């Protein structure tokens, strides 16, 4: 809702409040029609200012999620999670518990971190080491096209390679031959 909409809606609601205070048992029909028109105007302003869909559930985490009529908050997703926990408790299965004996760490333990997702890393040889030469890609073909464009570019590297990252790193394809280049002039004499 922008500032103009907020101002117009506030003005319309204040006007309705004044109409409500002025109502009596002997209010003429002309005044009631005026109240009806002002009420319609306020509803139209409210319709214009509402951007999203009305929440289907009372769940703060999933307000527009699927509905389960039997759940206290009407949220099917949260109720499914609660049912799974109750079922595990009833069946004597393992309940999720906090790990014991671990020291809190700023960065967490390795088991807490998710496994790397599958992606392809384009790397170039800079004369000393392999370095990342572009954004890691989720699509292998896209990464190969990127490296082909780099090889045709104005300043190509001596060699390129495509590394597959999943739970480990694996060199998939290599272009060129990497040669170690001494950075000192005259071979460090």
C-alpha cells in the first residue's frame, strides 16, 4: 500500500466513523444512502490497496498454504509435521533430539551443513594454479559453452578445465596444457 492509498483509505474510514456516531433511530433515508455510498467507496479503496491473496490458514509460516480443516491452525504442512512427530513418539521411533556433548560453534559442525549441490566449475590456468574463471553453473552444457566462449575471447588463458563438484571434486574435461610459469624474471637468479 503506497502513501496515497493509505491516506485516502484513512480518510474514508474516518468519514465512516463520523457517520456511525451520527446515526440515530430517526436518520433519514437520504443520509443512509450517503453512508452506503461512502462505505462502497471505502471498500473499493481497500480492494485497490490489497496486493496479495487472503490467507487461507492461520499459520504464520504458511499463510497461503494448503488447508487441513482438522488442524487447529488449518495448515496442512504443519499438521503433517505434527502427525509425523506424534506417530514417531507412539511407535517408539527415534525422536529428534539435540546432539549431546557438542560444543556450540560459530560456524556449526560439518554434519549440520548441507552437502554441496551438483554444479560445474569453470577454471583457468593462470600460470601458477587453477583458478575459478566464472560463476559455477548448474548445467554442464552451459559451463562448456561458457568455456568455449572464453577460449575464443580476446585474452584466452593457457588452459581451461571443467570441474564437477558434488560431494567431491572431479575434473571432467580439460582444454590446453598447463605449464608452470615462474613469476620472477630470469628464472629467479
